[in-house]
C-alpha cells in the first residue's frame, strides 16, 4: 500500500519513573484508571470498534487473539505492536504472522489521542478492544482494569516458549499457562475464545494428513468433521481460512464447548482439553447450554490474563513532534530509548481518490484500516455507501 503515513509522536522525558512488576495482583491497575485524566477513553474505543465490527465482524477473532499474544510475551505491554525495520520484532515471529487488526488498533489510538493526547497506553487500548469486540459479537461485557504502561522492547525470539501453539498437548498447555500465573480454569475458559474467528489450514493440517509422521489422521478428531475439513484444506495448504466454530464464528457463544465435546475442536490443543479432568468437566458443563457460566467466567479470566507482568508507574511527560525512528539494539531487540507505542499515533493522508469522492478523513482511515487487514471487499462497500 502506497498510502503515506504522518506520525505524531510524543517523546517522553523520564525524570522519574517507577515500574511495578507483580503478576499476582498487578499493583497499579484498576477499573476506571482514566476516569479523571481521560473520562471519554473507553467510550471512544467502544465507538470505533462498533463502527469497525459493523462492517468487518471477521476482525473480532484476530483482535481478541492479539491481546493474548501481547500478554504472553513480556506481559500485557503493547510490545506486540512495535515495528522493526529488520523484521525482528514480536509481530514478525512465525506465530504472529497471521495476526490481523494492527490498523484497527492504530485507528482506535488515533481517536483516543484526539480526545486525550498522551494519556492512554497502547497496552490498555489492546485490552479494551478485546472486551469491546466480544460485546459486539453478542458476548457479555466485563470491567477492564487499566493503567498499563507500554513496553519498549520487542524481540521475535521471545515468542518461543511463551506463545503456546495449536499443536500443544495438555501438559504443555497447563504448564505454560501456570507460568503466567493463570489457572487450569483460565485455560479452558479462555480457550472458549475460539468460538469466534478463523484459522489457516496450516495450523491443523498435520491432524488431517500426517499426525504421527506416517500419513495418518488424528484419531481424536471426529471422522465426519475430518472429511469436511479435508474438502477445504488440501495437503500443504498454507493459505485457506477455516471457521474455528463452523456456522457461528461471528457470534460469541458457548458452541465451542459443544464442538469440543463431540471431538470437533479444530486444533490439537482443543482436543487436548478432553484429556484433563478439570478442563473436561468444564467443557461438558457448558456444552449444549445457552445460558451457562461461560460468559461470566470469560470476563473473570480475561481480567486475570490482563494482569500478566504489567508495567505500571508515573512519569513526567515532554511532548514533541517527530517522525518515528525504530532503533535496533545490537542483539536485534527493538529498543526504543525515548519512544514507545504509547507515544506514537498516525493518521492517513487523504489520497487523491478519497479527496475526489469527498470522503471524510474519518471514513478514509476506517476504510484504509479494513482494506489493509485483508477485507478488500469492505473498501468498495464503504466507498459506495459514503459517496
């Protein structure tokens, strides 16, 4: 995309800074952290997400997943959003290469900055967006704790051992979540987020064609469901997208648990949840129910995840305007000495096509955000409706 970006950056001059790290109780986080400094922050986030989801509900899954991927590497610090000119930041790691929605976070950040410049962190925006996409897809709301500071280091190699993949067995899942201070219940509850979104065939292709390296399929997978998946995903298919919750992937509900209970979970990690008594019991307790405890449980577990290794503190701020240089540490870590994602936003210039059609800047930014993230059909939809 040739659309140029204008960066408005706030350089932080730290004369005093205290970071608090406590994954157990996340000191410094609280509901309503911006009640005085930016009282409209959550309303602004909600409004932007409502606009986005009304035309691109398929982005709900990726935006929810983004919060998980951010929190599990260096904690919930927004480091997933940082760019590296040499492609060595977290977002460049293989597990993150299929993530979508970065432009939506930028869109939200732009709107929040307009209301309250230099106040709300990117890490908090990612957490608020995760809640709001769930609500937009018919899930229940929950109170999001805020007050996170943004991290300044983003290293692709740190995703190894921290991001737990779709092929994980139950021991890897339980132990991996425990290292982040999360319980077995948090594991099975947050796995329910697979009720929305899609996945590339590459994430589960081995289950269909080469589960043990001998050309066989995963025996834990329902045979009828397996045949349907094989029709969509041929051997070696890396690009095709498949609904994680067939027929309901744009609705946040309990149907994921019904599928898993019938051996129709898409990933090996889904099937693994039936191999632990606590996770299996929870799955069976929610399967087939329309008003189980899942909605409430999900909010509680999201709060727990949002407390992982958070950075909190206070700083004295100096505001400047500058184009953002992303400096690389000599060990290939993206290290921003004076700049963090908290400080940087951009707005898109009105291009010629936008100007000729008299599109408002707000509409153009939304359109560009959506088309950059793979929903190319949305461009013509908004283009026609706004002329």
